[in-house]
């Protein structure tokens, strides 16, 4: 079964509001803490070194050196959110996949998402395989 949902369809929604639509306010604040904790002054200065008129980002460098990516935690959070619903996505057709991604159900234990994201980040930085934690039961809507 092919369920190739273009990331632009759901990630735009997730990133535009920095996950505040996907999580309750209390969890959103924890998510934002996680996202911004990945940004340090050294990372920002590397972007500023490109010059004030530079609008291009060298994504090849970011992929090779994730330590200098100021939004690594946001990217890891997105991967973790998808990993948590992987089994549902694999069993679904295109429209169901899109629905799952666009109407992401906050897990009963929201800290699980952050735990997954931290594990993804550590795996990426250590360049080791990411072994997904067991999926939690999604909260009924």
C-alpha cells in the first residue's frame, strides 16, 4: 500500500504554530522549552557569519553536522511524533495518513513525545541507529 504523504502538507502546519495546535497549552510550553533548548549562541553566530544579506542556508552542511543546526530539536520532535504513530500510518491509505498527521492526537502521556525526541536527537548526534520506544496509546478524541 502506498501512502506517500508529502512532508510539506503536515509539517507546514506543525511548524508554523510550533506544535501548539497538536498539544494542549501545558504540553506546548514544555515542547517549546525543548525546541529552544537546542539553540545556543554559537549556532546563531555561524548563521550570522554568512552575512546580513545572505538568505541561503547550506543544508548540506547542516545534514553533515547536525550539532550546528539551531532547530535540531524541532526536527527531532517532528521525527518522534511520526515515529509514535508509525504503525497507524503504515496501515492507512493516503487520505487516512494525511488525516492522522493533520489531526495529530496528543498521547495520554505527552512526555513520551519529548522522550522520543530526545532519543532521536542523541542518536543523530552520536550517529547511531535510533531504536524507537514502544508506542503509547493515543488519547481518544
